[in-house]
């Protein structure tokens, strides 16, 4: 089946659930055994729940993986994945990435002697050099949050596998509709399903999709042992969002690209960071490994931080808020919001400067969104 059909039907057979067209919410903590020593397919919702299983199967099929796992949050997914590693292991991490990812590596797992080496993964020579140290994994985020740099997932995966390292790719910004990292060579795909996959800003969630069944068994064990799995009601809401993922992503892409082209011509704007623009330094890579660009991108203002604060305070349709991927448009200053936990000197290396604005373009009429930015600028 093709993507739109899979998004609606994968993971659920109505005949297995009393004919229910939507997957039911199995709002139960425990399941009855068939007999002494004979559990059914489910026994306790931490270990597995039919609603969560429907979501996990759907996401695995959309990403082309052997298995999928749904978590309470995106950070719960990252935590569970990192618990696979042992003290003394180190991981190569893309230098510009989500602030929460930086925090979990630098402030949480560093104290457990699981180290992170932050490198510029756009520079394949630097990747080769760093791989010589024998890392256990390579952690990619493409496009990166919030400066929208791209990593050549295929090239990095080939290099990593030559050195026996796993490749993890955060695909949150594009969703499986616009990019499939497993097809490009990655071993594990990470999502904050809070964002585009759910798409309605009403639930938290995370996911891991794995190419290898043996690796999936490790994640299944850890998900159960750590208790990080998604609850049934959250799983239901995310499944509901998945059904419209394709049509939403197309509209997010159209709106965002039109706004990016408009901003590129605005005299108050010094730079627009959108991979769909010919001015993006990795535009050709975007055309090779992505089928679209989603709705999130960033831009810089000529007036610096003062201009950014004026802009944020004047918007009427764009809501000043963190997060992204919902039907409503959001605007934020990464250095004081999503990346506030990252030290200033690290922010600067990432390119997260005070003149940078990130927007998540929603599904409103693009004419209204441009008018809102125009009056605010």
C-alpha cells in the first residue's frame, strides 16, 4: 500500500475489534490471564497495550522498519535508546541539534560515563576522523533544529557502518511522509510524535523505529523495564493524527515555502534558512534525500535581538510558543526558549544567535500569515 493508505489503515483490522473503524482505547492497566500460567497476548499495559501496538505497527510501516515503539514523550524515547549503551561508550552527535538532546547528553548521560562528541557532520572528513575513535553510534538530526542544516544521511551511514557504529536519525521535522532515514542507511529513526505525526498540539509522545529485529528486542525489553511506553489514550490521539499526516504535510510545505520566499525579499530579513530555497547551501542535498520540507524553518533579522523582540510581541496570528508541527502557526526565539538550556558559547557554535527566529507554519490561509508577519515586521 502507498503512504496515504498505510497512514489510515496500518496497524488496525476492524474485525479484530468488534468492527470498530477507529482503534479502540484500551483504557486498562491489566488484562486477565486465560488460565494459570497462560497469559493472553497482553497482561499489563506497561508491557504492551492494543492501542499502543496499533500505533507502533503503523509507524513501523510508514518508516519501513522491522518494529516500532511508542513512548510517553520524545525525550522518553531518547532516554530509552541511550540506556542501550554502557559506561565508557561514546556517541558522535551532530553539533547543532535540539536543546533537549544537548541537555540529556551533557547533563544526564555524561554523569553515567556515556560520552558525546559533538562534531560538524556536514564535513565528512571530520566524520571519518571521529569514527576512528570507535564510537558506538552516530546521532543525526536532519534538518537540524533550529538552523536547518542538513546531513547527508546515506554518506554518514556508510561511513559509520564501516566502523561498526549504529546510526540514529531524528526525523521529527520531516515525518516519514517527507523523509525515510532507514531507506537512506540509518538503523534507528527517532520522532517526537508530539509534533507533525500527531499534528494537533494536544498530546505528548515519542517513537523509535528500528531496521533490525534483534535491536528491536533490546528496545522492547528496555521500554518495559523502564516504563517509558505511551499510554493508550495518548496512543489513540496520535493514531488519529497520523491519518491526516500526508494532507497536512503537503499544506505545511506549501505555506512555509511561500512564506520563506516572501521573507527572503523583505528588507528587514538578513537570511532565511529553508532547505527548499535555492539559496540554502544544501539545497541539492535536500532534493536528493527529502520529498518536501515540512512547515518549520528559521530566519535572521537585521536589527538583531531588539528587532526579534519587537516582531515576537507584534504577531497576532503566529502564537509566541515553543514546539512545532501543529495546525496553528507558532513563532519563537530559540536562544531564549527551546535552546535556553544550552550554554551561550555552545549556542553560538550551533548558530543559535539572538537574531534567529524559528517559525512553525500551520494550516491557516497563507495570505493571513504573510499579512501578520508583514505588519509585525
